[in-house]
C-alpha cells in the first residue's frame, strides 16, 4: 500500500508535561508521545520550574523553553529523534549555567548575611 505525501497529516502539540525523567506531549489528534528526558540533556539538567516554563511555537509545531534556550520539533519527536546538540555545545552550556547558578547562590547568601 502506498501513502502519498498529501495523505500524511502533520501533527501539532496541544500540551506538554515534563516529569522527572519523561517528556510527554499531547498531540491534537489525541495521541500522547512520551520520550526519556535523557534524550534532551538541557531538560534533564534543569529545575522543575525551568522545565515547566515552556510555550508552544509555530502553532504547535514546536516547543520552546526560554530559560534553557531549548527548542524541540514535534515532527522530530514523532520520528524518534533525540537532541542534535553536540557534546561540546552542551558542555559549554552546562558550564555557563553552573557558573551563573553559583553566582546567583552567592548573591543570595550575601544578602541574607547583612
């Protein structure tokens, strides 16, 4: 059986749930796709607050996390594609994140000691 490209409906997201170890996306056609959070290292290394600060982009064709500078394409999820970020890029992001969080913690500690 052949299926023409015109018969394949492009799916879009309706809702997103990020748990401790799973990213789940509810699609408009009623399906839910769940993938391991390990597929997206920035999400894996984020706080629950950062994970929950997402928005749909492109009329539901993607998901964006502003705090993490992370974008995930819905068709990529459906196709089973993991993050395409290189290890070097991720390590650079993680390093800058660690230094930023350390500075933020020390500022808080200094302000409470006064």
